[in-house]
């Protein structure tokens, strides 16, 4: 019975996480799209900046993509954390459902 009262994303009062959707689960697709578009935008901006600064063609593209990795890591930290949280909550929920179907306890 205790397993039915607990929600993976809820607290003791049953409140859901702020990133939850209509059913209370985090929106993985929303955070994934935001993170992906952010990474692409940063890469495009750096490539364009290098081309404007005079680094031609392929070398400018390759250096821009290479520089986009650490810049994205620093600039998109909050979005990456939200995505990771949403993925963990979804995995826990799926594991709890599998355990319920098997008739076993998840703990």
C-alpha cells in the first residue's frame, strides 16, 4: 500500500515538481528540444563569428563546432540539469510500473 501513496516526482504532500506536465511528469521532449536547439544555436553563432573574423570555410566551421562544446556546457547548465532530472524521474516511474506489473517491490 505504501508504494501506491508515493509518487516519484512528488513530495510528502503529493505535490508535483514544477517542471511537470498535466499528469505531473516532467516534459522530457520539451527540455530535450530546448537543449538541442540551444546547442545548435551556439554552434551556428560561433561558426558565423569565426567566418566574420576571417577564418575561412571548413576550418572556421570545425573550430566553431569544437568551441561550441565547452560554451554549451557552461551556457546550458540549467537546461541540461532539468533534462537530466526529467529523464531520471521518467526512468524511476517506468521501473515502478514494471515492478508493479511483476508484482514485486522496487526497494
